[in-house]
């Protein structure tokens, strides 16, 4: 058997192991895969993940734009009126 054939068989075996482990993980932990897919979709839509302090611990929320460290219920920042220097 030539070196190329051995390398091809080894590459096919590695690919088969990777695919089998991926299917096993999907079968064993379907909710974590679903959550990961949702997180990737939200991040791909331009949302940013931020942590909001809560009485029982930090809660992760998705917000538009860059991640903010304060609670999402705070008042928005005010801008000066047009034509006025601040």
C-alpha cells in the first residue's frame, strides 16, 4: 500500500470520527446545540450580549448595538440640541 493511500485512509477515518462525535453530541445534548445556534443567530443579526445584575445573580440579555454594562431600563443618554456646543 502506498503512502498516499495510507494518508487517505487516515484522513477518512479522522473525518468519520469527527462526524460521529458531532452526531453523538447533537443526540446527547440537543438543547445546548439549539441554544448555541440561537446565540450565533442573535450575534449574526448584530445584537450584543450583556450581563444585567439581578437579585439572584447576573442575567444575560441581548441588546442592540455594543454591550452595555448597566441595566437596560435606564434612561437613554440625552444629546445636546442641534447648533449648540456642549
